[in-house]
């Protein structure tokens, strides 16, 4: 009888342990019905030819109350955007603003081999009180990112930023870590995403080549056919050149042949649009 009693207790312990593991696994993987997240890339612009900036917005598009704990992400671009021999960096320039300043630090990386701009972030716990409530159908800015390059970016071409939402070897996919309906266990949601054209700006300017030895040309992408004005300033802010030219004549115009070696800021204006590019003469 004693041996039988011990055997029964062991079976009971194993059964209870199995039920406990099943409960934990079920609770951890529990998915609240009606949850859905959307990620949107907005406000893409080029402060200069070697810089690309963009905002990441997050929206609760489902019917479930959500608390956001982290967002990891990856944006893919095509081969046209970054010159092959360029060195680059991806940084966060506005991650300490608004509701997300209590989140853990974003770690950014540009993986050139896979044409991937990515960031990772470890989630905050629900008990920390640092999660952010996401109201339904309200778009909230998560962070602003900046890509810098040693060579001019080719944003005038048909390049796109495409969020990565598939599991692929070597690629980080877009994933939002959330707590839903007060559930103590977090879940990972793959957001609905949309790709963004990088050449959405109606007015974009590129100087080529840069640096230049003799002269350079100015290329302007614009929906307007009105004349272009350009003004050239040296590094102490002195105006050294200024012209008004027709748009169809601009690319054949050679600029800078009479400039001394140095760095110049060129302000190109058309209608109400204006953009400054920096050119270097060797």
C-alpha cells in the first residue's frame, strides 16, 4: 500500500505540473479578439541631398483596448536609393518626445547587405506603468528617424520604403508588443503597413557631381514649369552668384567654374518652394 500511495502521488504531481505548464503557455499566447495595429511612414523629406528623414506613426485600428510596450521595425529600400560605396548611419532624432519617452532605448541599424533600415527595442512590462494606451483610430507619432549618407541619396528616383512584415532569414520584421484588455501577458502583433514613395516631394533638388572639380549641374524635380532662381553663398554667408533660369535650361547650365575651392550653400527657389543644397569644390 505504501508503494502504491507514493506512485499515485507522483502521478498527481506530474498531472498538476502538466496543467500548470499548459495554463502558463495558454495565458502567454492568449490573443485578444479584435486587436489590430497599423504602422504608417509619414513626413518623408530631404533636409539636404545626403539626408533622409521620416516619421513612424502607430494606430490602434481594432476594437480592443491596447497598451503599447515596444515597436521593432524594418524598412526595406531598393538598390537605387543609396550609392554602393556610400557609408551611412541611421539615428533616432525625436524618440524622447511625447508619450513614448518612457520606453526603452531604440537601437538602430542600417544593414546594407539586405537594404534594410531597422530598429529594435526591448518591451517595458505592464507592471512598470510605462506602457502607452493607444486610443482607437488615433494616429500617434512614435519616433522620427534620420538616414545620413556620405554620398548624395537618389531620392529623385522611384525608390520606396517598404515595411517588412514577413519572417525571413536575416531580416527584422515589423512587430508591436502590446497588452490587450488588461491581460498581464504581452502579445506580438504584426501591423498592417503601407509602403511610401521617397519621391513624393513635389520639389526636389540634386547637385551633381558633389564634390566637383570644375563645375556642377543642378537637377530640379518639380510639378511647376515656372523659372528657377538659384543663389550661391560661401561659408561666411556672402552671396557670390545669383541667376534666374528656365527649368528646361537648368540641367545644361554649368555652375561653379569660376568658384574657388571650398564649400558653398546653393539656395534653389521656385514659386513658394525653396531648398538648400551644399556643394564642395575641390
